[in-house]
C-alpha cells in the first residue's frame, strides 16, 4: 500500500494533466490504449520474449508510466487485456453468423475459417505475438487459464460443427475433436507466415484455408 501511495504522489504534473484530459475524452483514451498495444506487440516480436518493462513502453509512446497505470493495473494486466482485445475481433466475426438458423454447419464452418483468417491477416503482428505464447508467462495463473479456456471453447465449437457435418454428409471417417484441432491449427498458423507485403491477399489465404479443410481434413468419401 505504501508503494502505491508513493507512486501516486510522484506522478508528474504533466502526466496528471494528460490523464485528466483523457478521462474526459474516451476517444483519446482509446487511441492511447491502441498506441500502447502497438508498442507492446512490436516489442514482443522484436525480442520474442515478454521481457520488457512498462517504463520502456511509456518511452516508446512518448508518455509516462503513470499514464499506462491509469488503464492497466500491471504488465500482466496489460498483456491479458491485449489478448482480450484480439479475441474481440475473432468473436465479432463469429457472432455475425453463429446463431443464424438459416445457415447449416458447413456454411458456418466456412465462415468461421474465413473470418478467423481475415482477422489474422488484418492483425497479423498482434496474432503472431499472442499465439507464440511469449506473453503468456507474464499474466496471472487465473488469467492464463481464462486465455486457455477461450481457445478451448473455440475448438469445441469447431468440433460441434464438424460432428454435425459428418452426420449429414458422406465424408471420410474423421474424429471431430482431432479435426477441430487441425482446423484450429491451420487458421492460427496463418499469422506466423502471413505478411501484408506478400503476394497473397487475405481473401486468397482464406480461400486456401477453406479448400484445405473441405478437400483435405473433411474430404468426401472416396468410392471403393
């Protein structure tokens, strides 16, 4: 408690003024968070480890550590919220079709694959930094479990779609859980090699992923 009190009293007047202004303008606060996230992602990718300090990030964004502490309780909290920030994009894509009664399981899985790939391509640096798990060791045990649970829930949802598809279509025999892990691995791996400066567009990559799923992992049963 004493350290926290000391921290508050040593904030610079400039930092306090910036915080006061941001608290009155949510858009400025949002821009700052994005600026912090961008600095953290670049640092994670450069070092390939979670060994950075909030002082370093503050310097990179041209602010003070006090400003960062206004939005994040700790380094671990920052990384946890960064992970949630990424999953918000994924869930936004998923929610756009998951509960649509007019779509069958095949179409839902197609949209899921395309949506995940497009998000990974759009935010490939963020996805690469998080999926390498270089930041996972910095969050609390409870936060790490939450991150893992989110991933597992996504895999379970894919497995459910696979199971529904295999019941309706004449496919090669496949284990839904194994198929789900393979599909999940396929879309996750995109961020480890995709670059916006490359020859493939996000749409190209998404189309490849769909074809690899339905002509490979979930291929039609071949006649004897």
